[in-house]
C-alpha cells in the first residue's frame, strides 16, 4: 500500500515542478518584452542566470527566428541532453557527431538523427541570433576531419566553443557552453525556435 502513495506523491511533485518551470518560462518572456534595447549581462539581478530560457520540447516556446551564418543551434537527445551545431552557408549545420566526425548536415537530418522534434537557436532578448561568422569559418575549415569523441571530455559543446575561442579551457556541458556564450556576446541567452523554412 505505501508504494502507490509514493507514486502519487511523486506524480504530484512532478506536476508542480513542471507548472513552476512553465510559469518561470512565461515570466522570462514577459521580462524580455519590457526592454526596448537588447539585454546585456549588466541587466541581470545579482543571482540571476544569463540563460533566460533553455531549449525545451516539453515547455512552450513561441518565439521563432531565422538562422544566420555562425549561429549556435541545438536539438534534444533523449529528452535529457542537447546536441549542438553551428549554422553555416547553404542552410547547413556543422556538427561533431558521436563517431568523432566533423560533418555538414541538413536541418532535417540534424533532428532526424536525434529524438528532438525542433531545432532551437541561441538568441538575445530581441530574438536576434547570437552568431559569429569567424566561428562558422573555423568549423568549415575542420569539415571531414575526425578526432576522438568522448561524451564528457570532447563532445559537440566543446567543438562549438573551440570554434569561438580556439585553445580555451575545455568545457563539457551545455550549461557551461551557454555561460561562456553569454559572456562572449555579453547577452542574456534565450533559446528560440529556429525557423528553418527560410
């Protein structure tokens, strides 16, 4: 008898957590609209994260934006991880895949090879993609090369960051990539839906 009560409690707690996350996401979108100019890191409250919204298949994301060369894109993997790439010319994404190959891939295949349904793009508070053409060029220079892949020590997030800042301190998580990108661009980051129809 105690086990069903435990499940009921866990389900209730999960529902409350999802509701709180959805409410926070709405609050971040409302804050976003309050500023006439783009939100830089100086607009952050003392303990506020520079990552306003994370990409989410579960929570609503209404803002859509068109990608630009050098923009950082991501999609979900298994509902718990993110896979990142960099947008380049000809509507292609350069990625570092789990086999260690750096390759161009279409937006359709970028999603199809993962479990996510959407591509998200890192944007500022005005829904402009955070992009760097130099990073896209560095990614392009490495096409069809391979290197050892490691889920923690040498993954897609590390590859993306090295395109922005070669020879910088390694990173391993999506959160670490986001924090460094926020400081690199001096922007609060919103992960908006990528409009791949353009």
